[in-house]
C-alpha cells in the first residue's frame, strides 16, 4: 500500500467522524483522527455477518421429512425487518434488496449498544 493511499484513508475516516458528530449521533467526543488511526490495526480482522430472516422450531422428525420445495414457516411477516448480526451480536435491522442477481441488505436501523441507556 502506498503512502498516498494511507493518507486518503485517513482523510476519509476523519471526514466521516466529523460528519457523524455534526449529525447528533452518539459518537463520543473523544474520537480524534489519532484514535481513528489506531483502529487501522483491526480494519483487516474478519468478522462473521449474519442476516436472519426469521426463526422457527420444529421437531427432528419433521426436519427429516422435509423435501425440496417444502416451505418452513418463520416468525416474521413479509416486509418485516430482518436482524443483522456481527459475530453473533445484534447490530442492526434492515430490508432485503436485490442487487443485480444477488441478495443484499439495506440497513434501516442501527441498534445502540450503549450500556448507559439501560
């Protein structure tokens, strides 16, 4: 990675931080470009993202009887938000979208993890 690229990434992070502070987000006042630079060490750490459409419980005997084309009823209605998990922690809710020929998720709500609110 060239030195110019690193500079561009730092500028984008700084701009994002300043924008989110100005919009009244719950961004701590201590976020500085130096602290954002320190986060670069974890930028390439892989995380597991799961988009959960819904859940159900069935007996093993019913599971074994399932065939191709069978429908499993979930606990959500059509159009209801899906849950987005990062490393098994609920972080957002969103809607399923179609991008070209692939499914994607548009985040509609970020779940606050502030422990001060509880």
